[in-house]
């Protein structure tokens, strides 16, 4: 259950951060169209970062499991 909660949290956090950044952009510039532009960019960057760190964690686990195997260890 904890894994499912962390996956949902990782998937939703970029969008929550994008909303916060978009609201900040509207507040600073006073232009409502900045909300969508900044929000979409922040969501894309956040989603990319979540994907990258997820890939990195899986890659690290694979590397560490390969060192436990005597046949594949250098």
C-alpha cells in the first residue's frame, strides 16, 4: 500500500508544483495566460524529473543486484 501511495504522490507532485508556480506567475505579472504557459512548462519539467529519478533508482538496484552475482562481478 505504501508503494502505491508513493507512486501516486510522485505522479501528482509535478502538477501541484506547476499549479503553485502558475499562480505565482499570475500574481507577479497580472496576466492570466501566464498561468497556463508557466504551469505546463513546470509540469513537464517536474514529470521529467520524476521519471528520471525513478529510472535512476531502478538502474541502481539493477547494478547493485549484479554485483551480488559472482559470475557477473568483475
